[in-house]
């Protein structure tokens, strides 16, 4: 469940009173952010990327769910939530989860918002019904060690400095706090000028080197990646993003190829990767990284 806005006061550490766009407080250091103050305020905190509404938004969500299987995410979120609530003691009846980039509820992440033992605090670089504040993930406006878990799903490709964002996640997590991340590997550019980076599974592990691994692997293997690629080809030939989306939807069945491709082979050709881990005090060393590889080569 989304925490009420007044709960922010228990977590926020910011040197000045925030500005607001509508009901959303804004915690952004504009001198060190991709966000432009004048544009953000003039636009009322609206997203710079067209996200659609009504039927358009429903079609986008349908395309995402049909072409990108969410079973792995649901299982990972179950592990995250079950671990968090299992650690609750008599003093607290809810675990706090910070969702970075929570403007849209992530594919397969529904349980975060439906489990009464989880309190969600969420932000994005735009205002919306699924967030309580606007902020830049390069400087999370929370106190050190203030949350039990952080979820960052399909976000790290959209930030300029992923390592800095992960360092901020590490900072705001309580000792032994949990992180769950999903990030693209072989996936075409989306959100245009706000798309910067991709990670192999090993590269993702190095990004989260300050965390001990509970699990990591693939969300969407070569079959899902093929859907993205053929959709991009169709969009290019037709000069139409709508044709690209329709092609992806028509080719949804290719996702089932991933059921017969071994997991270690999927690692080397994945559409996206995930990492579930626990905050650690001692990071992995460079010499340990070759042993972290989980692919087939």
C-alpha cells in the first residue's frame, strides 16, 4: 500500500523546504540534475515522455504484459516481501519499501502495493498518482538507513550515472536491507532522450557489488529479445512506432521459446536481467568478478 504523504516527514532529509507541483513536493538539486526547474514547474510536474491515458495507457500496459512475461518478477517480489515481513518484530507491523522510478507500477510488482504488511514510498522525476514526491535518484532525499528495501525496476537505463544511484540506494537502506533491480541488456532504446545504458548480467552484478547476492538472472530471454528486435525492424521499415508495437503484439508467442532455452544460455542473450540482494559492508573485489559469471560460455 502507498504510504500517506504525511509519512514522508519520517524519512526525508533535505536542506530546504521543498517546492511543490500540485500536491507533490519536489526534492531536486537542479545544479546536479537532468531536470530543468522552469520546465518542471511550468509543466506541473508532468512527464517529459508521452505516456498516454485512457485507452492508450491500457494498450501500452497490455502490450507490456503480453510480450514481457512477468512470472519471474512476481516470484522475485514474493521472495522480497516474504523476507521483509518475516523480519518484522513486535515493534512494527509494516516494512518500508522505497520504489525508485515508481511513476508506473512495474510489471509483476503488484504485490508490493497489495500486501498490507508493506508500506510503499515511491518517487519519480514526474508527478503522478503512484508517487508521493518528485526527486532525482542521483540524490535520494532520505536519511541514511531509513528504509527496509528498495525496488528499482526498468529505471537504471534511464539515469546518467547508475553507479551513483546504486550508491544512494545502499546509503538509504537499513543494515541488511534488501534491493531488487531489473535492467535491460539487449533491448532497443525507449523513452528516447532519457535512455542511456545497458548491462550484461555480470555487469549488473558489478553495479551491485556492495550487496551480497540472494539471486540474479534473466527477466525475458532471447525469445523476448527477438520480439523487441523484430518490432524495431518493423517500426524502422514502416517509419511507424504504432506498426512496431503491433508487430511486437502479434509476435508475443516468441516469448515461449525461452521455456526451452537453458537459463545459462539465456544469460548471454537476455532482453533484461535482475538482481536481488542484501546490503553488505564489504563489496566484491575486481578479482572476484569472473567467478560471478552465470552464462554458458
